[in-house]
């Protein structure tokens, strides 16, 4: 793992530097708009929809929202994780090449990580692009498609254990024996600053769209999914000093809203066990992301939604926006459509005007055979 | 219908004019790349895959293809038809406003068309944006979701007949009674030139991507779905004089490859009855599109694929590119992956190098509940 003392500070400037570092390796992903989804969000929820929720019987909020959808599902490997992966490996390369001794066999020593998901693919891809060796520690029970994806990028797979602790031990073992560099999935400045680069892109893209209609004003806020917190804290860092508010979105199922609960309690929750359909968000927030997220000047709030609401939002994205997203990606839109606390806040913030809100789709790696079941309309 | 004698010629310049006309009303859709799909296309098909086809026993082609995917599924109304719709209505507006008498009640007279698909939505949307009345003649057996989509844009729906002839008669009737302007779905220069605007966009977008790696060369060709032929002929018109070759792609099921067969026979085929899954391509090519497509200097060839091959390509688009496309959109990619005549030609054209090929996704209006069945992998 890159020594924390050598890492750049968690500032907007560091995100700008990270962007210059990775720009040749990642896609500039599109920022889409969709009047039909704006219309859905810009009418009050029905009394029926609020029945059985904490907002039953209260007058529904009536915000006007103009969405900007940042499509990191169209990023390389199908997820924003490519950014953090490349930033980590390129920083490793820069550091190593300064040192004649270290640079001798660094490609062979390479990198190691543990993940069964998008981070594994991100590290494997970045290692392949840079021509260095990657070892990925995967759970013994990994899905065949995840295994195939990491193998396709030429990574060496090590199957180990059922628990995170076992996999972390396997990583330590590899680091010790081979001298490989550990690339953590989210709890590290290199990763956080890499993910933050999408924030800079979306600020520029929203600006260029909004400039076409002067009365449209500026981008007011961005809302992102929060799992380990690398994405949320990275983009929040990219927004420092811009006046753009940053919000997090989580599934509430089986307590997966650890970040929201932690903020309420004033203390990070370090353990979550949830089987929410938003499977990218089953993790608890890491310490370094938490240092950013718990700063109210950087992240203005975190909101949660049910798995049913996530499914509804997922259907709207597939049907109206025509992009494939994984359930985790649909969580922020679900908040904007269904969470009355969020919608009331938006109505108040915009004071009668339109609220320009960027929604980040984190990834699109979904099992196609499951899409039908996920989005089936209740009869 | 706009008098043909007043229409601009079918030239690249006319496409450029059309683009200036519609630019404020349509999205610039993204042009995506995907190394993983390039890799799939850039290995020879297996002997197994060619078994039972006309290429059985022949050595498979070995082209190297770099794809550029033009995402008109992300266009307004989810399909390229928005372009032709806006161009037709804006031309109508320009013409009418020149004439004091005609301009008096033109908004109320409005436009009429017959369609149960994307063209209906395109005309309804353009009419709403321009504040004029739209009447849509739909088959008596239209799908509820198509009806809802056209109604959502405020169009007046007229249900009439089971055959195209009955619906055309209903349109004539409305034109006579109300003075509405008929907007044909594809067999008209205004429509053709409107669709062609996406060709200009993709030329610029491909250029800007290819310029980043000087050794990558230029865009060699574009391949598009061919139903009524408005898209294919429009984009071919946008490519005149650029050196970019243009190809058409059709489903072969039940003779839906009328354009390919017509070219072989030297005569347009004006009747098709096919239930191919590529439901946007069940039409035969119109006369005006045919005048462009049958010119070998404008369209270099048309190729066909089976419905099974279309399903395979559809799965690859959803899984690797993470965008939702309708089956018709997957037909050009299916040709590039599975049609050995096309692949042999590409290998020859590129003479050992990489062939830069743009693939146009025409639309993304698919019934979500059917996606699971469409893309299920054969066991």
C-alpha cells in the first residue's frame, strides 16, 4: 500500500493532478439529460405512494428537478473503479521509477488486491495497460463471470477464504513473499482522488449544457451512491470551493445505510451485514472516506431508500434513459424520486425554481439474466 | 406532404443545412468505444460457428476491427427518428411562416402521420416542442406502451385499420378535412436529410477520438440498420465525398432482407412480410431512400444476419457496452461479428491493418419484460 505520508492531500488540486495522470487511460463518460425523468421527479408523490412510510399523511414535497446523469457505467470495465485503479497504479509507477533499485523488477512484483467485483477488474485492467503483474485474491465462492472478467485482463487469481479477514491475510502473505504493492479498494487517498476525477468532468459537462440556456442557472448539487465511500468522498473533494452541494445515497435494507446512521450517531459504523439488491453498497464506509464524508462542509447529507424503490428507479433508468446500470447505480435516483426528506430539502433549496441535480451512475455490471426479474412491474 | 419540388437536393450540403435547423432540438448522442467488443470481432469465427451456414468448411476471415458505436438509442424519444421528425416540422414551419395566409392557422392544422412506432413519437414530440397540433393514425392493434408514449406528448390518436393501405387512407382523409401536413415516416427528402445529421456528428466524433492516436488512421466505414431506408440513405448522403464507405444491415428472417435482395436483382422490392425480432426493420425500402442506396458510389453493400445472430449481438451490447438497444439496433454489429462475406471484405479492405468501423444504434425502445427472454444464453 502506498505510504500515507507520501500521498497528496485530500484537496481539489490533488483531484486535478490525478485527472492529468489518468486522462489517457479512462473514458470521458457522457453526461445525459432526460426530460421524461425530470417530469416524473417534478410532481408530488401520491398519498398512496406514501402510505406505510414515515411520511404517511404529510403533504408531499413538490420540487422541480432537472437531472444530469453521469454515466460511469460506460467507463472502462463498466464502472468508476477504473479511475481509482489507474490513479493508484500510475502513482506506484511514478514513485518506483524514481528509485533505481526499486524500479528493477517492479513490473514482476506488481500489485495485489482482494475483491470479487469491479475493483478486481479495475486493478487487473490498469496492470495490463501498464504491463505489470496483478494478483487478485477472490473469495472461494466467486461468481464465474467475475472470475472470467479478471482472468480476461491477464490477472493471476488466488482463491482464498470466505471472510474479508481471511482474504486480507492472503493479501499480506502475498505482499510479504513477492514484494507486490497492495491496492486497497476504497480506503486510500490514491483511490479516493482517482474516483474524484469524475466530479471534475461532470462539473465541466454540466456547465457546457447549462450555458446553452442562460436562464437555467448553475449546477446545484450532485448525489452519489455510498458503499465504501471512495466515490462519495472523492467527488466531494472535487467539489470543494465550487458551491456544489454533495449528497450520498444508500439502501436501507438490513442496515446497509451505515453511513447515514453513522452521521446521525456522530461515529463511523464499521460493520454491515446486508443482502440489499444494491450489492455494491453492502460495505461499510472506510476510515479515510469517512474523514471527508463526516465533514458537513463537504457532504451535506446522506439519504436512504428501500430495495423496492431502488428497483423502481432501475426500471426508469433502463426504460427512459436506455442505459444498463447495476442496482447500486439506481440508488441516488431512487432518493430523488422517493425520499421525502430529500425532496423537501430540494424544494426548499431551490425556493420555487428548478434544482439542477447531477446523479452519478457508478456502474453497469449486472447479470443480464436477472434483469427481467429485477425490473418486473408489480401486478 | 412537403412538395418534392421545393425540397433541397440529396447532397451533403443539404444534410449540413438540416443539422443547423434541428441542432437546438436534438441531443448530440455519444460515440462509444469498447476494447472488449473489438477483441470479440478480431478473432476468426470457429468452425463450429460456421457449421450449417453457407460458409461451412471455408477458412474463416480474420479481420481486425475497431468499433465506434453511435448511440441514437440515447436520442430524444430513444431513437434517431427525432432528427427526421424535427427536420420535417421545422421545414414546414419555415415554409409556412413565409406565407401570411398559410401561417394564420397552421398550428391548429398541424401535422398528421401514421406509425405505431418511433416515428409516431418523433412527430408528436416535434409538434409539442413547436406548439402545433399532431394527429397520429395508429393500427387498431397497437401496443399499450406505444399508445401511452404518443399520448404523453399530447398527440391526438386516430385508430384505423389493420393494413398500411387503410392507415394511408385515413391519413389522406385527415389531410383533406383538416389541411394538416402529412409527415411520411421515411420516404421523403426532409426525413432522409434529418436522419443524415447523425452522420455528420459521428464523423466529427470519430475524428476527435482517432486524432488522439495518430497511428489509428481515419474512419473507414459506417454500417447501419436498413428498414424503410431513411437512416441508411440519409447517413450515406452525409458521407458523400468523405471517403467513408457506407454499409447496410438487415435481418434475413422471412425475407426481411428486401434491400439486399433488391440490390442483387437490380430492382427495389416493395413488399415484405416478416416477423423478424428486429421489428423496426420489417418494412421494405422506400423509393426515395432506394434512389440513394442503389447507387454503389453511395452505399457499398448490404448484408444480412439471422435472428439468432441478432440476439447474440444484442446480448453483447447490453453486457459489454451497457446501453439498452432494441433488436433492430443490434443488426449491424451482428453483421460485423457473424457475416463472413462482410468480415472477408473488411479483412481485404484493411489489408492487414485495423478497420475503423462506426456502428449506428438506431434506437432503444424495447419492452423491458422481454429482455430476459431475448438475451438468454442457449444452454
